């Protein structure tokens, strides 16, 4: 329920959205997978794995806000309960 109603609050730090500007001016947006002192590895918007060397980037920004909108603004409490009930029926559970 928390992930649906407050996606930014339940987001773990390594999965935060990022915006990268490369040395040639190309902007890449995605989700951070791994980061160390020198490199960052992301899954971009087209689901491609990409690794960047931080020292070569023009910009590297990590967002604290999830790109997923809150379901609390679009679904009623009954609809949220139905959605959670459905998700619990999926193979593997939650």
C-alpha cells in the first residue's frame, strides 16, 4: 500500500531516477543500478544497461522523487484495496 500511495517515500536509494549529461551533450535518463566512486551503472528508459565514468560527465543528478505517480490521487480506497488484492494473487506474492 505504501509503495502505491507514497512511491517516493518507499523508494530505496539505489533505485532512484537519474539524469546524466554526457561529454557530447547527450541526455540519458534512467534508474540507478550500481554506483561507486568512479562509475555509475543505470538502466535507461529503453531498458538498456549503460555504464558511465563520472569524471567524463557534464552532469549527473539523482532524484529523490519517484517517477511513478501516487495512486492515492487517482484511485479510491476501494480501488486500492482491489488492486492490492489482485497483486496478492500474482505468482510469487508480494
